[in-house]
C-alpha cells in the first residue's frame, strides 16, 4: 500500500492533468450531443357501466382492457396522429422508440412517457397520445353502436313485415269455410305469427338496450389523471456524469502512462527512485559543499553495531559514478572523526583521487609484490596502493592488508566499478559494509540493480546508496577542489611545523 501511495504522490501532477484534460475534452464532445427531454402522463380507462357480472369478473375485464390499451397506445396510427398534433409531423422517425407505455403495478393506471429533443414538444406529445387514443376509442364505440342499430332496425323491419304477412294469411283462412285442412293450416299460421311477433319484440328490446348503452357510454373513454408538464432538465445526456466518466478515463490513461514511464525510466534521480528500483536506503547526497561527507560518515557510523566501521567497500556500476572520489572524501571525513583509517586503492590503473593527499617528500618503499603503504597529509589517514600488482586477486589483497604493520580502526576499500572488475563482489562477503555510489544524472537503474543483485548473491551487507551530486567543472570536480583544499591546509601545517622546528634548532 505504501508503494501505491508513493506512486500516486510521484505522479499526482500527471494524473490530475490527465483527468482535467480528458474531462474538458469529454465535456466539449458531449456538449455537442443534443439533449433529450422526457415527459410523463398518467391515464386510466373509464369504467364500462354496461358491463354486468360479479366484481371479480368486472375486475378481470378491466385488467384485460388495460393490458390491451398498453399495446394499442403504442401502435403506429395513434403515434402518427399524436406526433402530428404535437407539431412533430406525421413522418417523425423512431416514434415507437420515443414512447413507452407501462401499466402501474397492482393498478389500472397507465403511465405514458414520451421523449423529444424539445421540452415543449415532449410534453405536447405525451398529452396528445391519450387524447388521440380516447378519440379513436370513442369513434370505434360510436361506429359499433351505429352498426348494431342499423342491423337491428333492418331486422325489426323484416320481422314486422313477416309478422304482418302471417296475420293477413290468418285473416284470409278464417274467412274460408270450416274444413280440417283449413283448420290445420290456420293453426300453423297462428303459431308462426306468434313466433314472429315474439322475435320482433325481442329485436325491439335489443334495439332499446343498444340505445340505452349508447346513452350510458362515457363521452371520454380515457380519464386523464395527470397531464404531462414541460420538463426543466434533460434526461440525457447527463453532462456532469459523462464529464466525470471522461475525467476518470483520463486519470486511468494517465495512470497507464505513468506506469509505462516509470517502467521505461532507467534513472536514479532521487532517493525515492533509489528505494523503488533498488530497494535500498539512501545514505545521503554528497558534494564538496557544506558538511555532506561529515554527515555521511556520521550516518554510516550510526548504522553499524559499535558505531565504528571496521571495514567497508565503496563501489559503483560504472566509472561515471566516480566512486573513488566518494571513497577518498569519506576516508577524510572518518579520519576527521578521529578514526585511524586505511584507504585501500584496489584499482590500479583507474582514476584515483588520493595523489593530492600523499606526502610527496620522500617515497615509501615499494614491496616486491608491488604494494606500497603511503602516509598522507591527513592525520590518522594512510593509503595502501596496489602499485603494479594488477593481476592479484582481491583475496590476495585482503591477506596482504592483514600482514601490514600498524593498527587501523577502519579499512576502506576503493574498489573498481563492477562493470570493469568483480573485486567489489568478492570483497563484499568479507567486509562489514558495502556502499554503492550512484550518479543521479548518469547512473542506469538496471545496471546498478545488477550490481546490487550480485552483492546480495554473496551475502553482502549493503549499508545503502550514496548519491554523488557533484557538478561537472571544466578542470576538476568540486570534490577534487576539496581534496586540494585539504592538501593545502596540510601543507601549510607542515610549513608551520617546519618553521617551529628550525626556530627550536637555532635556539
């Protein structure tokens, strides 16, 4: 979790920039999308007073009529007429997609929802649909009554004619002399006449029922419970929501870019990058300015068990980090703390920064194996140079140091870069601590990680990373200037001591 927070802290500016830019771009795009407004009206079918039956049957009939109305309200003729009444034109596209009709649960109430890009038209369209449907229902009911009336009128007229004809024939037979055949025919005609009169009476009764139903039928088959109001805000698109989604997408894209950037970034420009890529602490940033090396020496002493560095290796991945410069300056700082320090120059032939420290009056004897122990102008600091022993192994050097005359509290190995020679890796398993030098501007994280991996493989105790932040100078670096300054101070001290000895001799 801490790594996540660290990642967010490092790339907060990129995430915020991505979210803001994507939000602004998304808003500009969404702003061009036409808004859609939605209006809703509630209706209920008028009860049919002519329906007879139990309450449950009437409820079932009402429910069936409501369900039929859900489909009927969504038919094309109703929508075309409603669209024309609302000023949308009869050929408006996608009317069936703009309208939804739903039956409110456990009620006979219908909810009609209409959509349009204009809020006024959306409300007019929603109100026009039930009005058109009501008119069509009323017209259909009137046509049905007229058709039934016409049929009953024609039937009653036919039945009346048939009944009158039968009555005339009865009258004619009654005027004839009595005869068995006449009596039989008369009886049949009387029965037929009675049936015709009964059918005519039933037809007249049906005709009267139709007239009564027409009188009782509601003038408005659809009851408007709630009219649609002009919507004040569009239902879509939701500009704040879409803008927020664009901002989230921008932040996500910025996160991907930040991950890719960190993955491709091979630098070790600050302590946070050092911890992220090497999983090592940064002991400090050193330069000739201020008391950087004194602070580094104090921090190194504080991290050891007895607050004294008995032996340590200073190395780097490549020569560009100038680990030898850091080793030399750190040796001076440790000597200034009061430690007796032996700086081992384990890189014959590579750039060394110890020449300005070595006493030039008189040369120390060179051993047969090419090693030489040099005294310096810094009290309690000596330099052990490999000389011409270029092919000796680090273990030979370690054995040679163990047999040197004198006692040192700290032995500091100025090891060559690991890319040139593996001396630092070999010595790392025998010393108390290892310091890895990194240049924030030049060091490669992958190359340095390989060095750290090699040191960990031999069980080295890596104390941490030193960031060498020296600025490049045309002639000599700032740390070289520091060494020259220390050397000049030591020369002045030697001159003063020599003058004091001459005065003593004269006296």
